[in-house]
């Protein structure tokens, strides 16, 4: 008898801002805004969290960074002209760090 993982949603003062956990290390959100805005906010939020960005591939919507001792991967995928899918994945010592994935996702979404 296994238990199905329920989606985890963080709720802040601006409404739902944390995204949905789609795996043990990844949070996903679909957002009605343009790619460039999400990209800019994601880069700024990683820097504000004192993260070290070691891969910036805007063409493919990929950011890889180290925040504290966790490796974070941010993927931004264009869905339509005015909407994108944001995925934030975080692992610490090869293990899932969903707490950091939610935190970064919430910070990005709250500034859009």
C-alpha cells in the first residue's frame, strides 16, 4: 500500500506563489507572463540568495547555480507568446532539496 504524493503548494500573501511539486526535487508553475521577465527575475533572485550561477543558457532557458551547498537547476520554457513554464529543481549532496526548490520558486513567482 503506497501513498500517492500530494502536490505541495505554498501560499503567501499574494496567493499561490510556490508552484506544485512534480517530483521529490522539482517544483513547477505555469505563468502568464513573458519569458524575458521570468529569466530576469530568476537571475536576480538567485543572486539575492547569494547563489553562484555557473551556467546561463538563455537560448534554452537554463540556469544552473549553487546556493549554499545545493545545486539548483531553473528551466524556463515558453508555452505561448504570453505564458511560460517554470521548473526549479534542487539537490544537496545528490539528495532532493525540495525546500530550497519551493523557496526559490516562491521568490521568483512573488516578483512577477
